[in-house]
C-alpha cells in the first residue's frame, strides 16, 4: 500500500519529468519536481513560518504560564492552548512543512538507490507514462549526479542552509514582544547558535557523503526556502502597512 499510494505516483512523476526534459536531463527533472511540490504546498510553508513567528512572539507569555501552573499540568495545557487560540497560532503547522519535503527525497531514493538510474523500473510505471528514451545523469555537463564526495556542492549546501537558519533566527528574534528571563534568553541563544552552525555543517557532510543528486535537491530546496521567506516577509509587511 505504501508503494501504491506514495512511491509509484512520485516515481512516475519523476520519470515523466525526465522524459520531457531536454536530452532527458535528470538534474532539470529534480529542479522542476522540487519547485512544483514546493509551489503546491506553499500555503503550508507560509503557515509554518507564521506559526514560528507567532510562537516567538508569545514565548515570554508561555514562560509565565509554565511558571504559574508548573504544578498543574492540566491547567497549564489549557492556558497554553487558550493563548494559541487567542493569538490564532496553529502549533502543528510547522510539522506539515517538514513532512512535505520527505516525499521528494523518497522519490529520489527509489530512483537513484533502489532502482538505480539510468535503469527504469518499468513495472512501476503507469500505462500512460513511458520510459525516457534518454537518461542524462550529467547536469550541465559538469556534475555527475551519481557521484558522491562533491566538496563544492557540500560547501554550497552548507552556506545556503546557514542563510536559511540565519533568516529564521533573525525573524524569530524580531517578533519577540517581551524580553525573556536571563536563563531563558541564554538557553535560547545556545539553541539558536547550535542550529546556526551545527545544522549547516550536518547538511554539508550529508551532501558530501551522498550522490550529487541529493546535493542538487538540497541546493534547490534552500534557494526556494530563501525565496519563500522573502515572499512571506513581504506579505506580512504589507498587512501591517
């Protein structure tokens, strides 16, 4: 059932895109598929960013609730949910944005690792999706999408991920309406620094270890994230004018 509901549709979409790309270029297929899925789920990503901003804005109030009702978990949960309701915050919206990114990676995994491009698993194709005549795994003539250990791509992904986290951190800090207690502020600063430096380093190492196709996907995803961040910031700015 997992294969029927998730794997086959994604695999077919990916193979179809390879077939319509000039010269059967797999790199362009990865870029187009990533853009299409992120565009379809743009509302989910927008809601995720707005939720992050909302959570940051009420962090001091959440701390007050946690302190006031630290011995009454039921009342603490009730007051927390009421605060979210009053401020129109959907705390689980961020989870949707995270889950959306997983299907693309699953499709790439099946295409590159299980089925092993340039081989096409014709048994997984729908009747109206045909195997590409040509499968080109050299992106722009310089990037072998099957080859791992691309240090340039690893560094690029790490830098882009740093920019994504930096913008997210700045956004969260800019909407805090009340100063946090000293211990909370210190803990938050440590957490943000960990995310700011550890996550880009982790992405860089993962990109270096995997075939370049994964690095291309991470690069496109980060570029889209930066663009969507700008769009959402403009939307919110226009609403406050």
